[in-house]
C-alpha cells in the first residue's frame, strides 16, 4: 500500500510516497530530498504524533490559561488528553513553562503553561 505525504520537516515541502506492507510495516520511501524527510515519513507512518494546545478555564479569572504539550503526543491519545484537561483546575500564580500536568496519561509528556497568570 502506498501513502502520500507532504513533508513538514523543512521549508522544501517535499511530496513523499511511502510504501507500507500488509501489516503496516515501513518498506520504502520516494520523493524526499533530505534525511529529515525520511525520518518524518517513517514516524508519520508508524507512530504519528502531534503537539496539543488547549485553553484551561481558571476560577475567578476572565482570561483562560493557554497550555501545550512539551513534546509531541501519540495521535491516539489526543482526545483522551483533551478530555482529561477538562478536569484540570490550575492554581495561580502560573508562569510560562510551569508544568501544569506532569506525565499526562502516563505518556511521558507534560502539559506546560504558555502564558503568565498572576495571583488574583
């Protein structure tokens, strides 16, 4: 089976074509102009990941706290992660880079703050 991808590892945006076996194993790649494209295609075909961003409401504050993952999260865990984040109540003050949720869903990925929110 062939899978078409557009590489996002560098500004060239190579059009990749990955060859996958019947069990989903990575067999080959064409269209990449650098090694980063090959690594991207392998990762995207075998275990796709994404950065996750969200807004968390903070009691008594009109502005929500923006957060993100500190590294990419497996795609299958994105919606469970967002469901879990609905239950999180941040405690003020919060500074950029503070870990809001360590090791979310036992994934090894932390949820960190992307803005400062002082105490009320």
